[in-house]
C-alpha cells in the first residue's frame, strides 16, 4: 500500500473543505461562474461579439443588465462568454506550470548531487525574474495572443512549482518506503512514478489550487496590457482594457468585467486556502 | 572569507546566469533583427550588410554572446531600434517616474501591511484577526488594474478629491494606493504569523511578568524579532513592485519603465526589451543582496553568526 493514503485525509473529511463560511462561499461562487461559462451559449441574452444589439455605451437597464460597450455589445453576454476564456486559460496555465515544474523538481531532487545543485541554482535565478516581466519577455518571443499569453504565464510559473516539488521530493527520498523500493530492485522511473508521485499529490493539489487565482489574474493582466487575448474576444482582461478609455462616461464597461474577475480570483483563493489547511500534513496532524 | 565578500562574489554567477537566459531567450525572437533595426523600410543589400556588421550579427554566435556579456557588465545596454538612443539613457530618463511610484507604493503597503498584521497577530483567531485576514485575502485577489480604475472613478471622477493625471505629488496618491494594496495583503499575512510566533516566546512572557505595557511589548520586544521574515518577503515583493508598476502605469497613463517595456515588446524593439529585462532583474538581485545585509543590522544574532 502506498503511503499516500496515510497523507491524504479520509474521504469523509471532504466535508471539511466546505467547513468554513468563506470556503463554502468560494465554492458556491465558483460553481456559479463555471456554470455561467459552460452554459454561456444557452443563457447569454445576446451574441457576445454581435455589435449594435443595444445603443453604444448604454447604461445598465432591464434589457442589458450590465450595460453596453462602445460597439453596442451586451456586456453581460460578453462576461458570460469571457468566463470560458478566462477560466480555461487559467487551468491551462496551471497545468503547464504543474506538469513541467513537477517533472523538473522531482528529477533534480531524485538525481541529487551535481544535477540538484546546478538545477537549484538555475531555479533560484529564474525566481529572480519578476513573474510578469518573465511572462512579457516570453510573449515578446512567442508573439501576442490568448494562447501565447497562457503559455507565457505557465512557463513563468514553472520555477515556483519546481522549487516546492524539489523540496517535497527531497523530504521523501530518504524515507523507508523509498529505501525498500530500491532494495527490491525497482527502477528509478518506477520509484518516481509509483512511490514518489502519489505522495506528492497533496502538495501538488495545494500548490495548483493556490496558483490558479494568480494564473487567472496574470493572464487577464497580459490581456489588459494588450499582450494577450485580442479584440473582439470577450476576455475579461481585454474587456477591462477596452473599458479603460470610457470609464469616465461609461464606468459599467470596466466595473462589471473587473468585479467578475475579482470574484473568480477571490473564490479560487478561498478554496485554495481552505484546501491547504485541510491537506497540509502538518495542519491536519498526519505525519 | 568574510561573509560580506562571499555574498558579494555570489552575486556574480547569478547575474551571469540571468544575462545568459535573457540572451538565449531573445535569440528566438521572430523576425530578422536587421529588418527590425531598419524599421521595415526597404534597403539595398549593401545597407543591410553594413547594418548587420554594425550590430555584430555577422560574427559567430559565441562571439556575439561574449560581446553581449561584456557590454552588459560595463553597463552598455545597446541602442534602441525605435528611439535611436542608448538604452541606458532611455532607462535613466524613465527611472525617476517608476522609482517615485515604487516608493509611494512601498510606503502605503508597509503602513497598511504592518498595521493590519500586528492588529491581527496580537490576538490570533479573534474577530479582529478574522476581519483583517479576510481583508488581506481580498487584497491579494483584487486585480490591481481594476482597483486602480475604481479609485480613479470614485475619487477622481465622482468625488474629484485628487487629480487623475499630471506629474505632481498629488497625482501620485492613487497610483501609490493601487500598488500599495497589492503589497499590503501578502505583507499583513506574513507579519501576522511572525507576530503570533514571537508572542509565544519566553522573553515575551518575561516582558509581561516585568509588568511592561502591552504596547511596549509589541513595539519593542515582539516587532524587532518578528520583522525578519517580512523583510525577506519585501525583497521578493520588489519583483512584484516592478510587475505592479507595469500595470499601474498603464492604468494611470503614467510614464515609466513598465510603459516602456510594453511599448518595446509591441514594437519589437529588441535592445530595449533586453536592456529593460537585464536592468530589472539585476536591480532585483542587488536589492535582495542589500536586504540580506540588512538582516545583520536588524538582528544581532545573525551578525554574530556571520562574524
């Protein structure tokens, strides 16, 4: 039996994730946002890119709850569709950082010696790049666009993941179950896959959930700076960028996309915070 | 070897690796650098050849790399394609704008972060703690570009309390708050846990037993010991200060290094992108070196260990 089961809290404790009002609210908001994004084509009152469905820069009304933008597009419809971009791009970004960071972190910790010291040095230097500057540098090479922005933010998160995974792996390689796997002649690949990886799962879940909020925020930031999703894509950051110029006359063009972005990041952070309390072996009394 | 010398020498390989990464990454930038340098205007073969030689692109890659390292080490950041001026001079011109914003943001962030952190930390799990930590969570979740726009709308447009544009000190208020809020959330969390940890130490109990006032205990005994981890965070936050500046400058239509970086990327001004990245990362490394040195000043135990 793998020791992962001992590290993971018992299944009944899943209720504990929802145990605080904050986390419960976070989960509720998150479910709403995800449902809104998934069913956007069905529930959005208008086509998100169709222009002149309402008067230009019209204030919020019964027909257009969140008002209209410069091109007479319905902001509510754009926000609902925008969730599809912002949330999936956030997940993609975390997946990139998680997979690459885990591979690198586990490998250098497991190989140890010179590989570890050089790898750690390299990671430390990469951590010295301000994340947004590193992402902008990568966009400069890849070119502007929604996918490239996600890739850039994902890559700029790799050193963060690699560092945590490395130290988590280091704390495991000396343990008896790794020793005994070696003793029975398990290959290095098998030890990494079957013995170390399952034990890293709680750490990875916490890391990914804490990073998702940052990832959504960073990709929206790139779009806001004009380096990510391009108009007329209904992406939240890009919508805020468009609303920037009319905020004095039509503040709803920036209030609502920003509010939804904030709610998305906040709810993800609330859930991530709670998950780290529940899954952290030290906090839950395991180990 | 004395600690300081060892630490100073340790910076050299870090800078070296950083510059190497920047050089390597920018090799992959699409488009012929010569055409980018000429700004897309059609040119004869001879002009192109001359330009290639002038940029040093006719030499093998390892020579280009060594030239690049030598130039970076001597502070020669090259010439901008677009502005046709030395990159170092362009950066020097824009630096004061960014430095003012960073200083303002740091001030707001420190005041808010320290105050909230202590407020929450002295009575952990009380109502003040819960309220403050909820605020901190909101702080780290707020898109800084959105909060910047909201501040402009509420205090600039609706209430007309502060000017939105301009170069004066009062035009710095809202941008500083925007950057400061960004810092305060993380700082408050860190100070809170540092305070909680120090407040359970024996010397705090001794201070209580001596009958010192609660204020004196926190201000003199706890803060001095709790300040080390937040100082470290501040070093890390310097990176975010740069990042926050990129966004805040755009929201407030301010000049500065962030605006410069975005323009450089959009116009494919490779030397300017390269110079800005080299400059910001090197500044980050040096700030963290200074912070490391600061530990010894703050904490006599660390000073003793290093001697």
